C-alpha cells in the first residue's frame, strides 16, 4: 500500500552500477539528486521537478487566460487556473505512484482486496509513516477533486467527484499490478484517493456552486436545479 511507501524507510535511494547509477536523497540536510534517473526515477527527483515547474505552471495559467481573450475577467482566469491546477496537482502524484520499487519485475504482483486491513496496519505502526501514507494518498487526486468541478460543470457534484477519484485510482492500482512495480495494489489506496478527491471538492464547493448558479441564470439558460418557473 502507499503512494510514498519508500520515503519513510529509505531516504537515500541508489541504483545499480554503470551509466544508470544514481543517488537521490538527503545528506547533511541537503537534497542530492545525481543523474537523469535521480531526477525522473526517484521521489526526491519528482518533487524537485514539481517545485521547479511551479513558475511554468503560473505562466501557463496566464497564457491560457490571455489566449482565450478578455484577460482579467474572472471566468477566463478561473478556467485557466483549474486546467493547469488539475494537471500540475495530479501528474506528479501519479508519477510517484508508478515509480518502480527495488524489486520491480522480479517479484510477483501483489494485491490486497480486504477494505481497511492495510490502513489499520499502517496506523498501528510508526506515526510518521502513517501520516505520510494517509496524507499522501488523500492528496493524489485532491487537485482533480478541487479544480475539476470548477472546470467541468458535469463534475459539480461531490458523488461524481468521488466516483471519478475512485475510477482513476483503480486504473492506477491496476497499472501497478500489471506492470509488477513491486508495489501493493490495495483497495485502501482507492478508498483514500477517492476520499481525498471528495474532501477537496467540498473545499472548493462554494466556488463551483456559485459558478453553476451564475451559469443557470444567464439569458437562454434553463432554470437552476430545484427551481420552478413562474
């Protein structure tokens, strides 16, 4: 189970010899990432790339809003922010989930289908590991849950966001199993991923509900859900 299953137990990850050798982790309080594999094949590297890409994400929001015209109007900026936020806030997590473990391809694929069993095991262990695992899994599709309803009217419903989060999580867990990444495909990951998306949707509810209400009141629009005509 887990998005960041190697973080708490293996802060320094090393590859084999030869050109592909890499080292990524913490040494003397400093983050060290050596070699291309250290950047794209370790959690430390992915986090570093994500932080470095933040200015590019901000630039993408500005460019999208400008391209769609009437830059500075709320709908254009909100749509651009939602689109970039979904990608920027989701891709790094999925990337980390699909990083192969030390014995990828050499050990059988593992699956855990008993709800809450893995979660209870994690909670009974180290508090640090428990926090990393639970919070990490909640954040995997949190950006999708937060920004999705703002961008797509069809997602302006917490149950729909929960279903989308669960569906995306199932796809990721199946990929872990099929690719034999030396990770456990767990139903608890699906539950936490979906819960994270749902909680994020609740956090942004005031904005996507307001957007839906405004859209329903535009000329030519039908009555708002639950309203009656006179």
